């Protein structure tokens, strides 16, 4: 098994995000691409990664290969890449995976392949009242401001805007709409409002580097779904349970 991606920074953002949610995870290399599914330590959030084989500079996977890793260890290795460098992930043994960072110099690391049991996740067929595409900068601003004053953030939407706000003594409100450029597109079956743990949303804000926009979807008392990246370059889907009064 050998795969090469031209920009390690995307993988670094993904693994750094994982360190905030889990201790270990399982990356599965298939002929069609790379998959990862894991649940956070508190079992209130789920993260799914899909990177198609076409997104890699080289992709040589003749049979399924499972790479179990410690998230903090892998993140530390990837931080050794200070700029845009290629990353090579390869293995000739089921016990060890080699990570190479290729730039002006080549750095090579051997990583033990851990036995990681993937979580049992039922097939989810969620339907949402609101689906919107918002700017990465806009959602970053909304989450950043909300977390400075509250543990929770409420998201509401109608046909013209998506609003992030907090309640209590200190109030913050950030409205994303098409006039300001914060809202790219929106589909509303009916207006909806739901509240989530803002720290858990903030934990995945590093994934906004995967693209200029983020897809969000929610309904009252249903999980928040956030999608980062794209089908062609690689997509991360994040599901977060709501805070129900």
C-alpha cells in the first residue's frame, strides 16, 4: 500500500481535529479511496472522512488496508511539516506504517499499526428542515464570538438568513445572509431553531481550511450536520447531538 497526497496541510487539519475528539481512530484504505468513521469520547458527536482515490497524487491500494493510529502521535508527526509538503503513507507490513513528509528534505517516521475496533454506527438517514451553504469565514466568526460568552450556541434559519446567537446575561448574535456574503445558498422546508454545545463546534473549526464554504443542516431537536471539503478533494462530515432543554 502506498498513497501520496500533494498537500500535507489538509491531512494535518483533519488529524489535529481528531485529537480533540478521540484518542485512537481507524483509517481504511480501499481501492476507491480512504474512509474513517469515529465517535467522540462522550458519544455525542460523530465524524466521517471520505477521500476519493482521485484526490491523491499517487494511489496504489490493491487490497483493503486498515491503519489504526493514536491521533496525538500522528498529529505530532504531521506538525513536522512546516509548510506545503507532500505526504506519503505506505506499508509493506501489517504492523508498521511509514509516514514520509517530502519537501526540501524528506522526513520519515515509522508508526505502529494499532488494533482499533471501529465504532458500531447505525445507518443514518437524517432529514433536515434547513440545509445551507455558508462561508467558512462567516461560521468561524460566529462560533468564535459565541464561545467567548456561552457554553451553548443557538442556530436559527429562515429563507433569507442563518443566525448564530447566545442567550443569557451576555448576548452575541451573528447573522449570515447573502447581502454580507456569509450565506451562499439555503433550502428551508420550514424555519428551524436548535441549540448545540459551542465547544464541540469549535473543535472542528480547523476543518474550514478544507474549503471556502461549509454545508450545515439542522432541524429542531435534531443533530447538527456540518460538511467540510468536497466530494472531489475529500469530505469530512460532522454530526453533533443537540442540547435539549
